[in-house]
């Protein structure tokens, strides 16, 4: 039986985000993994609204995340033929298969200036200094506001006005500044809809950190509007701040970011909604070992093809991942920690190499053909070259495998990149002294592409490949939540993170052994001035894990998985219900006062 958010009401919930059916970052993970829990209560009263990326940007490619099929919204969709926006309806291909509406918003560009003027007149949103992705986000958001309005009117019309008992409540949840104008449009044009606004990271906080400024030591002295002018962020900040103040309920994802919002947006969040994960994305036990073996084989195959020599089966595979924010995501300190680890291991007699992967989408141009050739091709003598699986096949067929050919040219990146000579990660790897040679015990490989299963080298999605690693490290400086370490432990991969991530702060609270990787999750205390200390502690943690035996490693993996179960959506979804109850109560109060 479905239970109402507020007793006596049967709410419809519309969630609006740029990342609905569009996998580009952490918000995608938030929405796609909590859809099932929301759907258990709301069924088809839950609907996600996102940009029609396929129609707008990739007309020749089908969107594998969206199924355009018959739904309860067919009749509504058929009424939208004469609207400025164009929509497709169907279902999002994630656990729970929720309703999804994809919006083609291109026609709104012609009225951009009128929309900006309207937002200034209504709410004093300053779009004067907009640039970059601002207009794209705002046109989608505005169109989505109109879509929600139309959906609400459609649902209201289905119920006879005198049937008061069956009248429904409506909640519209907008994620990030990119959807702020949708919320503002809806509040002005349809105030009977309760609105929720979530900032997953403030635009000013992210920009302060991204520009190399200290955030935490000086947070009490920062003034958001002033920093927006200094950092040329006035338009985004004005929109984000206004949406936070105008929403019936304002939320963020961690206590760390709540403090940031209170200082930079002059608005303390009403509810903190921590990010959970869903078990549907994790293979069952009887399939996990096979999935891990396949991922590990692929990682070793690629590494051997790039490095030009065999790697033993007990090679320690470490990874970091996330958006390409060099300082914010701790990519700088990760590379430095590997340099320190290399120094530690050079004195060790045990020959157990370490291969560290940096899985961060960059300015990729193409997969490297020489890597593919070494993995897959036959030479003129019909001798197989590289690849763990092909070597196994060669042994079975009594064929000889070519000896080591040495590393490929520029043995750091799996894919070629535009402006490769200017890439921060690659330059840092080389500056740290990594040569990826045979006699080095630590090698570093940069994978600068999205792992959607069609990158040309791995051809596996991120979750499938993640399972092959032994250890992950996310040494973030700015991380409102931190999905990557949570995803890691959900797949039983022990992880290392910092106290400056929302997840790290949460893990330190619930895990008494958070200072030790043997507990499954290790949390390093990080603040503005201890870069060197973080790098050293991370290197020591890798070394500790490197020395573990099989039984110790298995126990650590088990503990990591156990911690992840405490952060499942079944535990965290209650905070969303609290936000929706609060929004509806505030909406009712607002209407009664007018």
C-alpha cells in the first residue's frame, strides 16, 4: 500500500534536472538510484523531466537511457503539439523504470532576453553578465517550468472539481542552479505547486576552490555577492541564491555544504538530504566474482599493452575518479601520494607492482590505436601479442607469445587528447617522475574519457570496470557529498577519502575505525593547509593495504560493503519525504496568507 507524504493527500512529484536520462555527473547517480525508492511510494505519480539530449545534440544516436513507449502521459503528450517546447514521453531505463519527459527547449533561445527581463521583474535575478552554459541551462529550466505547469493542469482537469477528497497535491523538485528558473517560473505562474530546490554544490564555493583560494579557513569572512563579482559569477550566483530563498523548501546534501550555503547564499538549508545508493547496481554474490575477474583482466590487459610488459596476478590496482577538477577532486594530491608510495616501495624486496588509474573525463580525441593493436592483433608470424585472455588462449593452443616490446610512446594516457601538452594531469604525472618503465613499482595511467561502454579501449561502463580495482582513493578538497567513494564500497572496494567530503564526514561519524583502511573506509583529516600531510597519509594507507595478505584483504572488502549498506536509499530516502512534507506545509501557509 502506498502511503501519502502527508496524510490525506495523494501527491504528484516532478523532479527536474539537467541529468535526467543524461549521465554526466553525480546528480545523475542521485536521481537514477533514488528513483526506485520514491517509486515504491508514488508509482506513476513520480515523473522525471530532463533535456532531450538525443534530439538536440545527437540526432543520429539513440539514447540508451530512455525508452520512448506508451505511458499514462500519452494523452497529455498528444495535447502539446502547439507548444513552444517539444516533448517525448517514456521511461527512464534505471531501477524502478520511472516516467520521464524529455524536453526540446531550442525554441526558447529566440526569447532569451524577454525571459531574463521577466526574471528580473519578478525576482531581481541578474542575468546581465551571463556567459558559457548559463543560457542553455536557463532555457531548459524555463521550458521545464512550463512543462510542469501543463502536467499539473492536466492532472487537475482529470478530477472533477467537486470531488474534493481526490484532489491531489503537487511537488516540483528542481536540482542545482541550472534548473532555478524553472522553479521561479512555477512559483510565479502556479503558486499552488510546492517547490523544492537542492543545491548539490554552491557555484561560488566551487569557484573559490577551483581558483586556488582557501575556502574553509576563511569561510566566515566570505560574502557571496562580493565573491560572485570577483569571480565573474554574478549570473549563476544570483539565480542560485534567489531559487534558494524562493523555494518552499531548500535542501543540500551534507552538513559541510549546509554551512557553505548559510554563508554564501545567506540561506541555511531547511533539510539536509544525504545521497544514498541502490543495491540494484551491485551484482549478486554469485555473479560478483566473475564480474570482478572480467574487470580485472581488462585493466591488466590495457596496462600491459601500454607498459609493454607482463604484470603479475597480484598487481595492486588503485583508482581515483570523478570530474576533471584538478584541485577540488584531489587529483594533485593523489599524484603526489603515488610519488611518495613509489619511494616507499623501491626499498621493498617483494615484487608486487602497483598500477594506479586516473578515471577522469578530459578533452579526449580518440582511443589509441597502438593500444588496441597490442591487445588484439596478430603479427606477421601469427604470434599473439598482448592481453591476458589472448595469452591464456595462446598457452592452450601451444603458441608462443611475443616477448616484451617495451612501453608505447607516451605510456601515460589510454586515449589521445586535444591540447595534450597543456593537460594538468599528464604534466603532473611526468613532473612527479613517473616513467611507467619496467623497473618502477608504481605506474600511473590516465583514462581521459567517459566510461559508458563505448570508449574504444575498455568498452565497459564505469561500474563494471570499478569492480576490478583493489583500492580506491578520493582525496577531495571540495566535495559536497562524494558519490565515488560510496559507489566504491558498494562494490566491496575499500576506499580512502577525506574529511572535507560530505561522505567522508558521514563515514567518520558512523565508523569507529575510520582512521584505518582495514575498517573498509579510511578518512584522512584534511583542511586548507595540510596538503603534504594528506599526501603522506594517503601513501602510508596504500602501503598498509599493499602489505595485506589475502585473508586481511577479504575482511577489509567485507567491511567496506557493510558500511555501504548503511548509506542505502532505504535509509536516506526519509530525508526527501521530510523535505516534501515541509514544502507542502510551507506552500499551504503561503497561500493562506495571500
